[in-house]
């Protein structure tokens, strides 16, 4: 999804602006908390590199990769600046590498899980005034976007592409001198650029999305996760 799509697909201009605001807030939460989690878990494992570089903060500017951020707004696909980590400082290198690798993904999944709860809550609210209706609309859209963006970020970061978390997790079990790992380290950037171009083109040529492995992966597994979270909370609140 892009800012343009969020605006033009809204029922009216005011809702379009609320959609854009909700997207920005949801995106910042997903990016910042993902990177902060990496830094905090690294610190707990004995590495203070992220702290030295000022990355243990909720200030979004510290975590922005400006190219990735602009692409996220324009084509719905981007990234943040990776938190610096020095595995040599870990008290236990293997445990440290694994826990730091999964920290961001786990944070995204937790955020998505609780966002689904608020999404169900706001769907069950019937506002009585126009201003209340817009407030409920905003928080419902915000909850949905936090849910969907965090699930998408978690799944994307699980891909075994350097420097994503999936690659780093894989490197905890497979020697990076392995031919496949060397290939991934060398060509992951080009693969990700290919995903971005293909994803961008599919916004204008919808048929292309049918042939995109990334779109299939995110839609298939993302839908299952979002649906599972939504149905869990709906059962809790509605019985």
C-alpha cells in the first residue's frame, strides 16, 4: 500500500487524510520498535554498540534510512537503518546472535497481536456524533495498519537475504563461507531491488502481482497470521 492509495481509496478527503496520518504513525511504530528491540537485546547480551551510537532511542530520525523511508511511502516497500551490533561482545555468541536476530521480528509479531485486539474493539464501537465517528475511524484504521504492517515487516525480515534478520538467523546455523550463503550475501541487494521494482510495477499492472513470489508469500502467510490474530480476539470479546 502507498500513501496515494490510502488517500484516494478513502470514503472522502477527511478520511483520506486520517488514513495517511494512521499510516505514518503505524510505519514509525513498526520501524522504530523493530530496530530498538535489536539494540536492547544486544545490550542484554553484553554488546553496547547500539547504545554508543545512540540507537537505543524512540527518536525515529535515529533509525531512518532515508532511501528506504521514501520508497516505503512511494511504493509501499522499504527499510530502516540496521542497528550496529558487535557479536564479539556477546556473553554467549551463539545465544546472542540468535536472540538479536529474532528480536525485531518478535517485536513486530507482538505489536500485530495487540493491534488486532484494538481493531476488534473499535469495530464494535458505534459512535453517536460525527467527530466521534471520525475518531473511531482513525483508531480503527491505525489498528489495522499496525497489524498489517508489522506482520508484513516480520515476514519480509524472515527472508534469508542479507542484511535481513532471516539471513542473520540462518548464519547462526550455517557457516557464512558456505557457497549458498556467499551467494546470498553478494546478490541479496539485487534480489531486493528486483522485488521493489516488481512490486511497484504491480501497482500499475495488477496482473503482475499474480506472478510475484513476494506478493504471494506476504499475502498468503500474512493473511493467515492476521486472520488468526483477528479471530482470536473476536472470540475473546464476542464469544
